[in-house]
C-alpha cells in the first residue's frame, strides 16, 4: 500500500493521542487494513513535522488501545484478524444494531476531568427530580434540535434511562396489561420483549415503501379496538423504510378521527440525512403523540440516555408516577458526561464521525448486496433489510453463521409473519470496512441456495 500519512485531528488532547486517534479512525474506515505495516517512527515524524518521541508515544498509545502490534526489528503493524481467523474464533456480529465507533477512553478521561468544574456535578449525588436534572433536559432539547431537527421545550422533556426505558414508561402510562398495541408488521425486538413481560398484545399492521398503510391501519383499529399505535417512522427497524411526509399526515388524521394515541420511536432519526427527515408526529399531532428519542443509535448505547415528551399534562404526570415507582429518578452521572460533551463540542465530532461511518458502511452494503436489499430511507443507515420468505431467511442465516457471520434471528422482529419476512443485517458490528466487506460477501453468498434454487437474485 502507499506510504500512510494520517490527517491528525485538531483538539486539546496531546499530539501523540491525536495521532493515535487518526490511526484508530483510518483502521475503522479501512484505510489501514489488518496486518498493514505503519511507517517507521523517523519517517512518520518527518512527514508530520513532529519529534520522533511523539510518534513513539503515539504508536505506544495505539498499541495500548489494541490497534497495533509492535515487533522488534520489524516495525508496527495493524492488529486484527483475517475473516478466516474471525470465523474460527467466533462469528462477526451483524446481529446487534449499534453504531460503529463512539466515545473512546480519551473522550471519557477528558470529560471526567472537566466534570469537576461543573456547577451541577454535586447534584449527581442527590435525589434528582423524576423528570431529570434541568441542565440535562436543556441539553436534551439542544440535541433534539440539532440532530433530529425537532424543537421540544426543555420543560416538556423527561430524561429516561435509554429508549427501552422510555417505551416502557410510555406504554405503562397509556395502555393496560392485556391491551392491544398496534405496530408495524415487523418491529423493534425490545417492544416484543416488553409486550411479553407486561403483557400487551401486539398487532402487526402492513406497510409498503411509504410506511404504514392507512387502509391497513383503519382495518386494524376496527378489528381490535386498539387505542395505541407504536411506530418507528424514520429508518424503521428492521425494514429501513422512512414513512413519507404525506403518509405521516394521513396517519395523524386517522389518529384524530379514531382517538388513537401514537408512540413514535425516533431512535434512528439522528442517523438519517437532514433531507430524509419528514415532520415528526409530535409536530403533526402534538396533542396525541408521545415522542421517544435515544442517543443509543447515533452516539453511544452504553450511556443509557433517552428523552421523552408527553402530549398532555395528565399523561406526563402518569409517566412521572411510573418513574417514581420504578426507580425514583433517572441516573445523572452518565447524563452529565453527555452534557459536557455537548457543551464542549465533543458530541458533534463523535456524532459526525458515526454518521460518516454509517454512510460508508451503507455504500459497502449497496455495492455487495445490490437489489437484494430494500433501499434504505436515507443514504446512511446502520442496518439493512433483505426481504425473502421466512424459510429462505432461516436457511440463509444458518449458512452465514456456518461461514462465520451472525445475523439477527429472522423471527426476532416479526409480529405478523403472514405480512412480512426477511433478514436484518446490522452494519455497525464489524470492526472496520474491510471486515464488513468480507462479512457482507459471506451474506451475499448465503443468499444463494445450496440446494439448487435461488433465494433472491443479486446484481
């Protein structure tokens, strides 16, 4: 490969750490493939106009992060494993839907160092209000405005322990155990789990390229008497369909006519390009929509931070009553770390990189899977959907697993098997673009039947 010269990011961190960050970024993006030899210390120091000692510390930091392996007399090489090695040591995980990248040890260290200067830090050791700290809700409003394009007053926001917690609170406030909740025919597995535990009865509604079908929704309401609709309108999980603006207006009109409450889960809205974000139901029907957002898919799943907006004061009070009953208040420390990142600009840098990575990975998926996959509702997505029969999906998932790639169990997201079936392929689990390309090539091969019939044509 050509001599590698990194683009070193700017920032307050020491130069050697920023060079290590550049190494990490280029490994993730495929610019430094597994096994690649990095330039000698003196050569890179000359190229970057820095001291040899700085490069030595940068390579040492990269080794500490597990990015490089150094061999005396031979140099430093990109750590990692070939696809074959990955298959022998465990499958590449394309089953779990998470963003590639996110905050690293340096980001946490810098945030924790700055936290001690925050005036609200002491509040993390006290009982917080059930709606969360005012400073965190203000930051939540800022995040929703900048990353979702949605304006919600901080006074209306309830901080939650992630999106799953927000959904449990929303359903608990407006639906009784045993009640029917309408949703897309294939949906978020976490809601299926929630429905099993409470329990609720999920009723899957048919969807097409424009999202939920209005006629199918009307029919489902008439058949079940349901009062609640749960929907993922942007980059729907698992189908990646984004409900069109016109379709959202139709669904909002049906909700008014039928006195239907909407729980909109906008977990993926921050991933979609701004031009691919139609108006939310919160904007179209604010008096009957519970808005749920999370940072898990576009920033970090580990911080467990979500935001919820209720349509009425009565529903808001019922949600807060559930918060008090279950955990009294949301945890503050992780939320303050996120707040610090928002205020110092770190969050934007990380989120921009995640979106950029999502686009690069989506491009790889389009190139390898072609017309087998449903075109996502935005140029960037962290998962793709391959429609096929349930039997073919099970066979393809089995073939992929035997070849070293784990996919989401085909039945996991399915609510109405008579209406939809297929495979969800998550793009964030592969360690870099090279590994992702290898894994998706395995998936493409798995789509070809080994018993003489074609699962679905690939181009």
